[in-house]
C-alpha cells in the first residue's frame, strides 16, 4: 500500500479541518497494521480512503491487490434490497458464483427469515453480520476492519475470529479497534493518527505507547 502526497480535509463551517496532510508512505505488505487515534481523528475516514469509497482531496493511493471495503461500513448494503439480493449484487460485481456466495452469507449471518427482508428493517447488528459475511465470502489481498469483530454474542464473535484467522493466512489486515487486545491479537505494526498527521510504527507496542503519549498530551 503506497500513499503519495495524500491530503484529506473537511470544511466545518468556516474552518477547514485536516484529516491527512501530505502523507507519503509505503506500508509493508507482510504486516497486519493497527490504526489508532482518539475519537473523531479520522480513522474510519482513512479506511474509506484506502478502500476507494472516499477520494482524497489531493494525492494518490496505490493498492497492490484487491482491497475490501471497511468491514464495519454497513452503508455498503443497499437498504431497499434484501440481504439475499445484496449478496447476489455483490457477487456479480466481484465475479463470484452468486449461489455459492448467497449460501455462505445466509449460513454465516444467522439472521433467519430476515435474510429475505429489506436491509432497512435490520438492526445495526444484523446489518453488520450480513456485511461481514459478504466480505468473508470474497477473497481479498487486504481486509479493512472497523470494529466489526465485536458484533454479536461471544459465540458469534469467536466465529468471526476463527474465519478471520483462516483468511489472514493468505491476506493482510488494516484494523481500527478500541480494543488493544484485538489489535495485539491480529496486528504487528501500527499507524498512529493525530491532527493531520499519520506516523507508522513497525512494532505494535511502540505504536500503542506513542498513541498513549499523544492522548496524554491533549
């Protein structure tokens, strides 16, 4: 993953709020990377930029292979379509076998008859289950995760972790989470976000320590 002079900002009233300012960085492809920073700093925005669902204000992001959408980004499901119809639509986009993908998602999500009801009728957790199931049904070279592993009861969370572990044997991960335990479980390196700035740490513990220093300085 390569960032070439990437800028992203939002206008809030008369003020331009920076999220990323002139980032040039090559991320290693043999490391799973945690993204840490205080609430509202732009972690989810960074994942959307990497996924390509959001464009930078300036600059280029080069993705070395097929990259998932953010797994916590349930906006990727069309609210007026059913879970089954969403799964079929996504299968067509990615050239996957529709029947196989639908069967996988229906079994994985465990939402019963709601799978054939419009997504707008789902709870937040049900949407996340379907979105996560669709993501796991397609092979990506890089998976983007935004807190979604915390969805559901303990049994379902462990189910998510097990399939995640199997996927990561042949793929990489960029993960946003407030759980340091989850970050340590899955990641070896870290991106630490502060206002307009992103710093890379090869060692996850060094990254978490740097984040704590930034938090204490605020």
